[in-house]
């Protein structure tokens, strides 16, 4: 359970001059009490509820992927009925492969766009997941992205604008992908170091 009620957290954010439209939830908590979690989310002011991963096996079969997608479509349908956008991140299970195909790509075919949007983790370039490529390949399927710089040389997350990513290309493609929200997700010092570059970037 959450440390704060939705209303309490909303006040804390408001007093700090902040709002929150999106947050991650575990798949397990949505399975157990989606109605209660939606109510909490609405009290906070959220319009998007994200799941980091569908949590399937490390070596899934096509049936495993279909089963996970069917379950998440039902979760997404209930969220949509409550006026919430349900979204899926790309970690762990989504980075696996089935018969040579990425599970993530299979999920774009199996998850209903009426009920499920996607959130892209830019640092999954480490697994070969190119943000601009995905935004272009699946236009209109994304709602948000986790923005992180990446160094191919050190194979590590770095401040945005440093490293080896082409941010003009990524942000241009993000428009086609449907991105509404950009969340800079790194340790605070790297977030601060990213601000000057992001303020200057014009796309």
C-alpha cells in the first residue's frame, strides 16, 4: 500500500508547486485491486498508469506472450472505462525473444491500441532498442518516454546531450510516435547536468 493517500500526496505535490500525471504501478497490485489503485491515482491527479513489465518468463513461448497480452488488454480496458490511459514500459520480459522476434514487437501486435499505450525507456539502446526507430515504426502507439543519455563507449547512462545518442533525431521521431510526456529519469546530479542541453535543444 502507498505511504500516503492520493489526496495527501496531491497536496504535498501542490505545496511544492508540482503536479503528477503519470506513475508506475506493479502488475501484481493491478491484478489484486485495480479499482482501488485507479481511485488512488485519480485522487493524486494521474491520467496515466504505467507498468514497467508484464513480468513473463525469461524464455517465453508465443503462448506466454499471448496470455500476458490478453491479461493486460483486460486491465487496459478497465482503465480506459475509468478514464485512465494504461501504458507499458519496456524492461525485462519485453526484451526477450520468441522464435527470433522481440517480445516487445509482438506486444505491439497483440495489445489493443484502444486500451494500451507504450512508454519507451531510451537506455534500452543497450539491448539494441533504438528510440527513433521504434517511434517511427509504431506511429501513434506511444504516450511517453524515459529520457536518459547513453554512452556507447562506456555502456552507461550519462547526462542528456552527452554520450552518443542523436537527440534531434529522437525528439523528431517522438512526434510521430505520439509522445505526450518526456520524463528525465536519472540520478539527480545527472538530471541537473541534462538541463542546459535540454533547454537549448530545438526540434
